[in-house]
């Protein structure tokens, strides 16, 4: 079956017939749901996270996008991938941003014809056991399901500065944006791909943590049905936080822009199969940019307007 994959007609995107340039070996879809996590130096947690994902009752494909870890993270992922064909690694070789990694995962999911995508952090602050609960909310009719710390029953283990920033960011977002959502910054999310317009997520300009707020605003303003599932958000399992202080300022600016825009978002159409291959890294992950050009989400190379 290598080189063949079911076409997602609803999304209107034709998956690649020859996917040797995709993540891992020959990235053949082995399940209907893709679970994705980005990594950068998550050597203390990635092995345990993969074990917990693979032990879940249902079978999912797992995509890890790594931005050049140097602490053994990639070796651990590769060992799991060698044992289980449902695990795939895509190494981007350099830090290109957490938002960019999520956009790439969405594009990957569309190209291979997945029906659902789940995203989470790789540091075990998100419990993989919550994934079936999010997917159950999707199965009950939600278009988007998010793991929420701020609805009834949700809680988080943060303290001090991180707790202050997390609570403040979400409170300010709720007050400024006035949308029926309580959790804006979490990455624990599940979505039905056929309900989200192709390009809506993939063309978001933010490469950093502002991506998550922008994404939630786009979902809500597109009229998608969003379910917030209460979760226990844990302290990270080893390692250090990847949130730079300057991202807080960038996030504040992004929030003000979103508040001013107000109108429904527009999605940049995804590139066709013939245009999607990057001439630099040879991977099919190029997307349009709002300045009329194209950019590869795998290597960040940008070309002029097309």
C-alpha cells in the first residue's frame, strides 16, 4: 500500500502519491487520527510521552516535529519509530517556532487525508490519557475540542510567575475579544479537519506562541462549534520552559490586533500539489504568505510573490 492514501474530498486537498519527502520513512497514513507534538530538547519526557500515546486504547498516528534538539530527543523518537510504524519524526534542524511547527502538522494532516488532528505539548504537561476525551467531544458534534484549565473541573499546577502570566493572558483575552471561550493559550486541541477551512490554520502568520490565541480566535469567528473539556494541566516533566519573555510583549500586540480586526477571518488557499514542493529542502510543505509569496514550513525558505 506504500504510495497510496485515501483522498480527503471534503477538504479539497489531494494527498501526495509519492511521499518519500515526508516525515520519517515513507509517510503512509496508518490511522484516521494524527496526534502531533513539537519538540526541542525534550529528552527527559519524549520517551514516556510516546509510550503513553502508543498505549492508548485506540490507535493513532504520531508525528513529532523536532527543531534540532541536541539532548537525545531525536534518538529516542527514532528508536520508537523503528519499533512502531505509527511514529514519525520530521527534523527541521533549527528553531523555527512552535506556531510554525503546528501549522506544518496541520498541512501534513491534510496532505495525507487524516480526518482528525490532535495537538499537545511533549513535556507531559498535557496528559495523553485526555486525548480520547477530546475526541469523544468531537464525536458528539463539536468541530473543535480543547483541553481547558479554566472551565469548571479544570486545574493547573503552575505557581508563581507562570501561574500569573497564564491566568492573566486568558482573562485579558476573554475581556478584550469577547468570545465564548475561556481557554486561549493551550495547545491541547482536537479538530475535525473537514470542518476547518483549508488554509485557515496553515496561513496564520504567527510562528511563536501567539499562534495559539490567533488560532482560537479564527475558530470562534468562523462559527465553528468549540467544546472545552476540563483537564488537569501538570508541571512539565523535566527540562525548562521554552516561553521567552519577549513573547509576552509580542502576544499583547497580537491580541490588540485581533481585537481591532473583529471580522471573520479569511483563509489563504493552500498551494496545489505541483507548487507545494520546496526546491531547497525538497519537502512538500510550502504555503502562501499574506504578502503574496510562498514559504516552506519545513525549512522556512521564502520565495517571492507567485
